[in-house]
């Protein structure tokens, strides 16, 4: 299996790649995990992972370099499973409002905006640390082997709002309901950092590697 962690001048690339290698080894999957922005490498991937760290606008700008955005869109339209992590997940939305409005990939409904309700509730931003994942067991292959109430590691001040409930696989609570895992078709994403979420993160990454999305 060829897994490509997309290099678009974002953060956490090496950590995401290393966690994916560990997840593959635990499942007995022979996986070649590489970090690349080359067209030929991305086009021949079996899985694509887009980590994200920093501002929505900056990460979106990184996708415009070297024609990465249309390349990723073509690859995923062909059915290659995709996982976005943190801002990588946020970029799946219609647009983000961090540092002005920036268009997203538009793969799922909703927009990314500051967690105002959390601030109004007196909670500190960024939302940083371990929070429980709320989901329906068996509702999606990505959560197989997990139980509601297990924890993911979050670091963010902006979150997905006005999403389609059909796209939300798991959520968490931090002054408001925050989508934690989303999926539509062969594209999925996690607001929390799977690469920092220890056993829970490795389980989700392993599930992603073995995931066969329904057409």
C-alpha cells in the first residue's frame, strides 16, 4: 500500500507519517508511507493524508502551490481514500473565516469559524487537550474498535459550524458541540490530532488504512 502524506508546507507532516507507519505495522499492513507533493506520487497513492497546523488561510494557500488543490481533487474523485487532520479536515468545508474568508475544498457542508460559544462560556481558546469522542458505535468503519467516551487530543480555536449531520461521525463538547470526525464518500477528516492521540489515534489510522468506502 502506498500512503502519501501531502507536503504543502504545513506542519506535523513527519509526525503524521510516523503514526501511520505504526498503525500499519500494528495491523500487519505492508505500507510505504511517504511525504510528497509530486504529481506522479500523489496520483499513484492508495491513501492520501493531509495534516494541518496553523491558520485556515495559510493552509489553503499552501494547496494552491504546485497545483496541489486540483491534483488532490482529481485523485479523490477517482476514489482514493483521503483523511484530513485538524486544519486538513477544516479545509474539506465550504469556507473558513480565520483571517478573512477563504474558500475551502467544498467537499462537506458548513464553514469554519471561531468557537465563540466556548469563549462566551468562559472556556479558554485554543481548545487544547484531551476531550471525549461522542459517536454511535458501528455507525462508521473509522470508529471500529473504539467506545464512546474515549479521548482524542485537540488543539484549535476554530471549528466546523453548520455542518450536515449526515457527515458528522463523532463530536465532542467544548462550550458547544464540535464535529470531531467527518466523512462523506471516500473523504474523511478528524478535528483532533490522530497522530497525538495515542491508542485512539492509531486505531483510527488503522481503520482508515483498511477502510473500503462505499461508492
